[in-house]
């Protein structure tokens, strides 16, 4: 994080009265309204498209954060070291509760409505954003290779800690059908016809409950992909927090379909994405890239939690399969 936000803010046509450090960004009180100054990891081309896309949503009646242009009318500001930043509107509100089913279902309706609007976007998609198109299978293949690598590493160890022993128990149960899932994904991917600008990071942290209702925020991770990516990401987050309860998952699917019906290929892709042992991969990857001599009690707890939820996860997937018939 940079040390002198004042220098960056000189690039903008506004009067700053106060700067407060937030978590990974700065809150700026200005003569216009409160703004957020934050690092931007994308290219200038993506930043320009982000600004234009958010303006498109505004013209379509969406109340979303707008990017504040610099004095030179650029979407992205850059310091002397070449680090990029964006300045955007700040919304007042609290993120939705993962245990509040009403809020979760409204968030699914909001997502479906967003996907319908995004599909009508007339803007030309920049090449830097087309990389995600058709990349889901490659992403899951990479996850599979990494999971297998961790398994082989742990298997070769003579002395295993509690986490490693638990991992070796769960691996064959959760990852047993991994290759089959990926092969099916490849077949379904060939049928995909609908691509649009996905939010890219749709979760409870990026949906705020304001006085005017639910708002989507933080579009910086947007990608040109199939809309089911947003759905799967959000559903997995919520279902993990709710023990994969059937009634929660089905209510989410029903809420989405009130506004946008899932095409057949998206239904199958969603089923396959939720079947993939994503949580096990994340924990295994974290373990492999950390200091292995020290075992995180939190990681062991998460691993045990995966095992305790597996029966409920499979039960929900069976219910979801029936729901889509």
C-alpha cells in the first residue's frame, strides 16, 4: 500500500478534506462526496473499460459505483513507480448476512437482473478481458494438478502431522471423481453460447444493504465469461456458511430463475462446478505454499469441517440435479 495518497489525489479535480486509512484502500472525504482510493491491479485498458461499463450500467438505471476520472480524463492514475490506482464512489451500508436467507435470495435476484443487463452491453470487449473466455476447464485442470501434487507430497512423507493425516483420509473421498468432472466440463464447455461481463467476485462482501436496497460493489475483478461463474462462486460461499442445507441452495436457484432462466448447458456446468472439491484444493494449496513445519490449527479445523459437511453437500447436489430436470 502506498504511503502518500495525497500525491495521487492531486491528479484529481476535487478538494480533499480528510483521508482515513481503510483495509487495503483510503477513504477520502471530498467536496463532492466520500470516495475510495485503492490500488488497481489491471491494465489501463481494463480500467478504461471498467469506467465505460459502469457508466453503461448507470445509463440502464443501475446505481453502481462510478470511477472518478483524473484531470486528464483517465480512469486509472499512476504514481512515479508505475503503480496504478482508481478513485471511485463509496457506498454507505453493511454487507449482507450469509445466514439471512431473505437477503441471500434478493442478492440472487439482483445477480440474475445484472446478468440480463450485462448481456445487452454494446461496448467492445477489450482483448485483455477475453482471456477468461473458455478458460474454466484449464483453471480446473490446474487445480486438479495442484491437488494431486500435494497428495503425492504428503503421501511420500514418513511422519505426518494431524492435518496431513486428515488430508490423506479425505483426498480419495473428495477427489476421487475429479478427472471425470473435468472431462465432463470440457464437453459442456463446447456447448456454451452465452458470454458476458461477469462481476468476477460476487460474494457477501461485495453486496451491501443500503437505505435504497441491495447494491453490487467492487467490479474490479470483472471478467468476460459465462454467467454461471458468478452464480457458482456465490452459491458455494453461502452454502459452505450454511452447511450445504438443501433448502438454502434450492431457494437461491429459485430466486435466480425468477428473473433469468438457466440455459441447459449452464445448469450442467453449475452442477459440475459445485461437485469439484474446491475447498479441499484451497486448503491443500495454502498448506503446500506455507511453512509446512508449522501446522495451522485453523486449517485443520477447516479440513475437518469439509468432512463433516460432505454428506450434506452430496445430498444438496442430488436435490439440485432433480430440481433442474
